C-alpha cells in the first residue's frame, strides 16, 4: 500500500530543484504584474550568487521604473541621476578596478538623456557591464514616448502614433555602440519565454565574466514589455513585443570578443 | 606657481583618490597639471578627462559614494552644468571638493575674473534645500591649503565643499608652501559602497525617498547639519577693525584689494577696516553684527552687481547703513576707486 504523501513530505531540501536566489531580498517588488524587470533583476541576482561575487559587486540604478532596484538586490548600490549611470560606474570601476560594476538602465535613461554618458563610457572601453532594458516607453512617468518608441507606436506624448517627420526615428543605441572600439561584447536578448530567459541569463553571466578580461565594455540589451504603458495584458504585450519590437530590435549577438558578428 | 597649479598639486598631496574634470578657461591648468604630473605613478590617484562637466560631477558622485576623496574643478558655465550632480551629492550626503574658478557671466560671459557666482555657491545652486560648505581663498597659498581643509570638512560633515575662487587667483603666480604628501586612505567610511561583506547590511547611496514624512525628516537632518556648521565652522579674518568707522566686507580677490584700500584710506585720515569672510557658507554673521554696532557704515565690495551684500544686510539687521561697490564683466576694481566709494557713500 502506497504511503500517503502530503505536500509537507514533498517540500524538503533534498527535493529542491529551484529556489529564490539569496542575492534577492524579501522586499516585494513594485513592478506591474507581467513586467520584464522582475525577471531581469532575478537573472542578475542569480548570476551574482552563482559567481560568488556578492561582496565584489557594485550596482548603479537609473531613474525610471528600476529606480528602486537597490531595494531588491542584496548588494552595495548607488542611485544615479537620470542618464548618468555610466559616468557614475566609470568612477567606481576606476577607483576599485577589481570589483564587478554594472549599470541597469531603461531606454529613456540610456538612449535619450544619457546618450553622451553611454557613448563615452563605451568608447573609453570602461570595464563595466551595462544592462539596458528597452520597452520603447517611459514607464514610470506614465507611458510617454521614448527614443526607442517604434514608428506608429502610440504613447501619451505620441497619442496618434510616432510620426517620423515630427518625432524622428527610433534609436538603435545597441547597434550604435557596437561600432565603437571600446565595446567588447554587445548583445540583444529578451525575457518573455523560458528559452529567452535562459539565453538572457547566459548573456548577463558573460557580461560579468568579461570584466575579468579588462578588454572593454559589455552591453546587454533586454527587449522587454511594458504591459501597463502599452495598455495590454501581460500575455498580449509579450505577443505584441515579439511581433512588433523584434523585427526592429532583433534578438541576438551583435558583437563578440570585440568583433562585429557577421563581419571579418 | 599659479593658483590653478597649486590646487592641482595640493590635491595630489592631500591624498586625493581621483580628479574628474573637463576643460574650461580660466581653470584648465588644473587638469593639464594633473595629466602632466602623472599622479597615478606618485600616489595611485586617478585622473580622467570626462566628456562633459555633467559626466565629471557624476564621476565625482560615483567615487565619493565609494568613500574616496574625489575632487573636480570648473569655471562658471561649467559649474552651472554641475548643479544637478551637486544637488544629488548634497542629497546623498557625499563628501567631495568642487573648485569654481569664477569668470564673468551670465551666459558665456567672459573669461576674465568675477565674483558673480556667489548666490549659486552659497544658496545651494541646484534644486532642493541644501547648502555647500563654501571656502573663499584670497591667495595662491590658500588655494593650496583649502584643498586639504576642504576634504577634512567634507568628510567630517558628509557634505560637498566648494572652493569659490576666480580667474585672477587661478592665473596669479605666487610663492606657495606645500604640505608633505599625505597617504591615500586605506580605511573607508562605513557607509561607503565598497562591496557588501557578510558582516554588514548592504550600503545604498541614494537621495530618493518617496515617503513625504521621511523626506521631511531627512530635510530637517540636513538643516541641523547646516546649523551645526554655522555654530562651529565660521572662518573669517579682520584687518584694522579695532577703531574702524567704516567697514569694508570683501572675500577672495576683492578682499586682497581691500587690504590696500584700508591702508590708502587711513593715509587720508579715514578710519577704514576690513572683514574678510573665509567661509561664505557658513557666513560670519555674528562678527558682522558685532562690528555693525561700532561702525558708521559698511561697504560690501564684490566683483558682481551685489550678491554678498544681501547677506551682509541680513547679518547687520538694519543697524547701520550698508552699501555695495562692485565691478563687473571681468574688471577688477583698483584700491583707489574703493576708497572713493567709501567717500561717495558715507562722507558726503
């Protein structure tokens, strides 16, 4: 006669196949349900735990939805002014070259107000990692047009859709910085499916590992959804992202070991 | 050596960990001297030319948040660009030294010396309720000395310090005594982001608090710090104030000129004296109030349209007539015209 197994008998250390990383705090995240930020945070935290670099990592948070990231990661962190994270991280790394330093920035932060800081940190080849969350919108301020908003895409400041004559083209910052000799590793990822999450985690790990080489900057773009800003359900927003964002922002490696992918 | 060079050398000798800057006249010699001197070979100090003043001040933020001694310098238009970063630095209670080698303005203005950034320096400058500790050197010697003093005050109070000087002192050459090399710090403040070790909670450097009650509490904490500064850190000098009937109040280059004006006035039989604020924030309110009870008139001399004069008037609380004499646009007043101004204002 089979033993009567209840849930309490199953939840045992020896049966554990997955648990929350110790580098994430117990603080409840403020992100909208379905948003990609939480997953991106978790992946960074898991990589830090797996590499055992909790005491060796300093993070820099942006202005935007991820402004409160320092509440969720159990590491030393600095909150930068809007767009200035790459400059802040430059100083941290120059003063503590043996630490792992990363910035976590949205599209408005990295590709609009912080364009100069981003390009120059990349061009100097600072040995830091930049994690760039691109959801094509200003989430925290309520869904305004971002530099990466697609043509025709509606936002609160492009209510009839982004018009190229009036508002210009969306900016591919990731492709742009890949051209600079200071970048060592440039890739575009997503976190909307289990397969993409696994790939994104590998890319994040690579960006941390690269800092040991001291050969230049690693930038990982994560194309993400903003279901609240896009005014869609989480599931619909991920579907919309794959159908509309990926054709313009195709996932995949752009630069590996200092060489543009697909070029000699 | 030049005032600008003295600041640069003093930064190395004070054991500074980093300088981040961007060229602008009339202070580019600071960055040039540091690049030529290779302090990374002498002390390990980092020197980096940033892409803008905005980037430079944010590098200062990043370095200061690691508990390091970090310094930057610029001149008026560049200091305007740094205001956002200074507000964040003050709001995060980070120590640093910022040098403003002032030139005339507004706008692109001129590259000649002026004292027209007084309001910006002593009233905050960026957004929000905050103050910088402001030191006003009057010689190349003080340009050098105030770097070390600035770091000491910055770390004691966890507050940004500004050395408010001008193009005349930056470019002027004088003999200067330099202190022996101080070692760079090896132990960092317990709040610094140096990597979370298992024996402590994580350190977070931020100026954000979305809870209004907490934000107000933090503002009150800052105000308490500023009141403490006013009680304990006021620095000033006076010349011939014992029997003075007419008091000049001036800082920096203007104070240097006013020393000569006091002698010229006394040669003419006018009993003049000089009070020189060395700290512009905290401002020497108390000594001014005391002197106001003894003199017949006060003349604030500034290379501006009259900024410090407002603080002089507040300090003396209407007890005595306070007037202003100033030159603008990069013109430095002569000692004689200041003596004439005493006559025109008070001896008619």
